[in-house]
């Protein structure tokens, strides 16, 4: 463990069952940028693999993205080593092959065909390195679309996500790079399966993970809904809710709170909490089906009353009563979220420039611990000498 870097313990501070990380001893060479490929490498690195990120001499351009992309590099490149090489040169490619010879896994997410042109595609490497697990992150799996360039927003439009998220006639992308992150996750899942399979076969394999196909998985429930009902699923803002009280309400001082009373008991409890026993006792609202049929009228009545309640008073009462609720939280507020901090979900990562930042860890516990930050964010080519020294006989 790097001095000054702490692996978070489980909630309550109990010691981890196993101090080793599961992928210790696995070496990964990574050719990635932006979000999808780096996410795959980050997951493997967090789980203990040595991940060697190959950057061009000037560094991964993701490091310098402005605006909404400014946080990409810090978010998805922790626990990695950086080697600066120019793979457009014969010498650079020769050095890369020598690193691959010492690696278990190779990750890439460049445009279709680029790695083949450089002689670093799977077919070119499998003959020389039969045990290599090769992961390609692309826009599409093989098929009519596979030569297209894709972005998260492209596939969100192609696979129904923007249609389902926005109001009718106003498609709206999800507010995060959901497909890029999911694509990296599925790449990592493929690596874990391939590592297990290799124990018996001594053979590597190619893994492909794609934006379009994982976005289709996000839309799968709506596709199934259509096949079962024959009706086109409406966008979420126009949906027919399965529950009567399942919405965002405006409270005093224009605070907003989502409340979901999804059972008869929860509905009655909610009405009692806010002083609307008249609604709980109305025979026309006796069942969820009846309440759904009268949902606009019911929500208006509840909304008028909830307008009089203060959010800081109502939330603890809803929690004590076991009624699902959620304030509308901005991402900046999560930096100080008490549960995220107490559960070990945030960790301090030195950024390499004398400062540090809070990063979100993998959302899982393993043996009573959260896989955490083991080293500072690598500078461009910081580990070049270390890695190349291994190549000398």
C-alpha cells in the first residue's frame, strides 16, 4: 500500500476478512481514453490488478477536457500506472508487444479498425500470446452498425433511452455517461469470467463490450412491456404509474421531495402523518387500483397539503414511518453526503499536483471492506522507467 493512501474499512470500522485483493498478480495493459475503456481498467485496478495505462507522449487528451468532461480522467483512472509511448512508431509498437508478453489482459476502446491497422488487434496478437484476454470496447457488437462511430448520446437515442426519459416529443439524454460506464462494467465482467475459464483451458479470448447493446438492456423492460401488451410504452413523464402516490411534491419554501407510498398501509400512514385522514377514509380511495384511477385528483389534494410542510420536519417523520422518500439532490451535495461518507463510499485520492480530491469507490463490499485508493493519480508517463526496466533481460 502506498504511504498515505488508505483502503476504506466496512461500515462500523471492522477489519477486512482478507487483506489481499482478489486480482493481485494480474497485469493489465490499457489503451483507452474518455470513459468506457477507463472504467473497465479502473474496476480491475480497484480489485487489485496492476493496470498499466499506455498514453501518447503528450498524455491522454481526456486529461484536458473542459466543461462536463473535466472530471472524466480523475473519476475513471485511479490506481493505474502511466507509461508514455508513441504507438504510431515501430519502436513504440515493439515496446508495447514486449509489455503485452508480460500481461494477462489488454483493454482498448479506440475507433473500429485502428488497433488492427497498428498490428495490435486481437487476431494479430492471439498467435503470439495465446493466453491473452483481449477486451474491445466499441459502439456496436458485430452487425450492420459495427463500423459506425458511437457516443453515449448516440446510442441513448438509438436504443430508446432518450425517448423514455424526456417528455413526449422532447427526447432527453440521461444526465450521466450511463452507457460508457455500463460498457466498462460489462468489459470487466467479461475479464473476470475469462480469467476463470483460462484456469482450465490455458487459452485467452477476445471480449467485446458495446454501447448500443448495453443501452438495449436498459430498455429491455420497456421492450418486454410492448411484447406483452402490444402497446407502445409512453415516455416516463407521460407514464401511467403503477402506484397512486409515486411523485415529486413541492413543499414549503419550494423544497421538493419524492414520496412513494406503494401499499395501502403506506398510503394510510402518509395521510395520517400529514393530517389527511379524510383521504385515508374515503371509500373511493380504498385500494391502489382505485387511487390510480383517481390519481390526478388525489395528487392535487396531497400536494395542497404537503405545500404546508417543511422538508426538514417531514423527512424524519416519513423515515420513522417506513415510507420511501427522497430529496432532490445535486451531485455537488454528494461530496458531503453523510451516508456516502459513513459507508466508505468516498475516498481521498492525491492528484499528483500537490492537491487531493474525493472519489467515489466501487459500490460493493468484499470481505467487509471497500476496495479503495492505493496510489496517487498517475502523472503522464510517471511509471515509464519502472515498466520498461522489467523488459530488460
